[in-house]
């Protein structure tokens, strides 16, 4: 996640942005991959993500299937998910780490110290 412009989401802001969301509010989305494959899944109806740049300036990042989010925990272990494939509960965030293999993982929010987000530049797009 170092080749594209990196933004940050303060942990408290992340929790606020996802407060009150649950599985009843998910929408069905379809993405088209670089090889023409179309995949359908459920995702939060988030069009824009509030974040900050390296200087702390407020930014808004448009959501897309190529947005990647990386969580660093208190042991400096990093986990990267596709943003539109995360699910947030009151105490944890779960997500899918690959578009090809279903590699799910859950991280306790209490251990997260840094959240980075970027458009990874991968050629995925939403389709109707």
C-alpha cells in the first residue's frame, strides 16, 4: 500500500462513521475485475469516506472497489482489507483480504492504533 497516495482515518472517526450500521443496511453491489469477471456481494452503502491527509487536513475519498484499508494494531501487525468488503461491529472489524481467495479475518477494534486508506489503483469498478 505504498505506491498510491495514503490517507488516514483516526480510530474514533472510523468508529463514528460506522456507528449504527448493521447487516440490514447492506446493499448488493457488482464489481467487474481486470479480466472481465463480475462478482456480486453485499456492502455498506458508503459513497464517500472521511479521512485526513498526512498533514491532518480533512479529505473525502470516493468509495470504489479498489479502495484498500490497512489496520495496524498495538503489536505493529498490519492487516489489509478491501474497504467495501469490511464489516464493523461494536468491538471488531472483519473483512476480506483478497478478491480472488476468500481470506477473512477479524480484528478487535480495541487493538487498532492506526488506520490507513488508499485507492490501490487496481482495475476494479462497480457495474450495474
